[in-house]
């Protein structure tokens, strides 16, 4: 009976040690290298992003420059629209807003826009 108990105990311990050994091997051979690779990739990606944003702000056009350009273009477009309305009124167009609505409905199609300008 004692021999049977010790045999069962030793075989259980051996099974446990084999299972733990397999788990340790899987961790060391598969999981850990994958985690290290992931860590390295994320570190390199972070460095790359930091370099790109530093270069964007210092050497290239920054967000402030882009916003300034957009504001200037917006002002120029508004001036051109006002000038177009003035010219349209001078040439006898009664309501330039109808022309604008027609052009908006044209959705960028050149032939439709040309028809609008001829119509109004």
C-alpha cells in the first residue's frame, strides 16, 4: 500500500514537472521572443513618429503655416466672389445668387457650370 501510494505520488510529481517544463519551454521559445519583437517594433515606431513630427514642425510646413495659408486662400476666394457678383451685376445679371445655386447644383461638372453661366 505504501509502495502504491509512493508510486502514485512520484508519477504525479513527474507529470507535474514535465508539464511545468513544457510550459517554461513554450514561454522561452515562443512567447518571450514574440514579446521582445513586439516591444522592439513599438519602440522603433515611436521613434519614427517622433522624428516625423519633429521634422514636420521645424523643417517643413507646420500646422500653423497650413492654417495661415488656408485663411489667406479663404480671403482671396471671398474677394473673388464679391468681384464676380459686382461684374455680374454690371453685365445685367439680376440675381447672382441664382447663378451660385446653379453652379452648386452642377456639382463640379464643367459643362453644367458653363450652361449656368450662359443661362444667368
